[in-house]
């Protein structure tokens, strides 16, 4: 796929297949050794497309699904309100592995945080696997700090231990 100048834009229904492919390829690369291999091997992008179409159709502010488009969809960030008042949440940020280390992840994260800021949130949180040091380094370089909260996510039929990161978005605390 030829690369052009990357831009971040809202996801459209036409992006559903690409979003499913990005999620599967990124999980298979980023979570190798962190999530059971049989789960990673069983991920099927085609099975996820209907869910993506529904999520795109149902997204209402402050929720946003933003994609990185550089001649094709190469990544996405999903942001929304967090349960905590005044706090936004980065629900997901995924980028094709061949785009890692090129500043594209930072571009996506900045767009997601700008969206949360514009929606009036003063801080943001996100959850990440407690063993995912690559992601944790990315977040820490971007000004996020682990805040001591943890949870067990079993929503996918796996036991995933997660830690929460927090970041101030500007304005008054």
C-alpha cells in the first residue's frame, strides 16, 4: 500500500474491514507471549466486521472512532467518556505493526486526546495489560502515569490483568 501524508479522520462504515484487520494483526504482533497463542491464532478479521459496522453506526459524542489514513487505514484510536466524572478514556489504540516506531501512534493518540479535550474532559485514563511493557513505554513517553489501579478483564473469555494509566489534559484540576 503506498503511503501518503498521514491524516487522522473519523471512521466511516467503509473502514470496518480495515479496522477488523488492524485489530487482529496488531493483537497477534503486540500480544504474542502475553495472551495465549491459541487465542491469537483463532482471531478472524471477517468475524469482527459486523461488530465494527455496528460500533461505527452507534458512536455518539463524546465517543469517537478515529482512523489514521496514509493512503489506506493504518491504525485507529477509540475514545469515550470514562465512568469517572470529568474524565475521558482511551478505549483502544492500535496501529499496523509495520507503522510502529514512525510517529504514527503519537499522531493517533494526540488526535484522540484533542477530541477528549474538545469534549471538555480534564483528564483521561486508559487500561493496558500489566505485562505489555512496549505499550507502557509508549504511554509513559506521552505523559501518562500508572495510577495504581488494576482490574481483571475476562470479557473475551481470557483472564487479562490490566493496570490503569492517567494523564492530565489541561485546564484546572
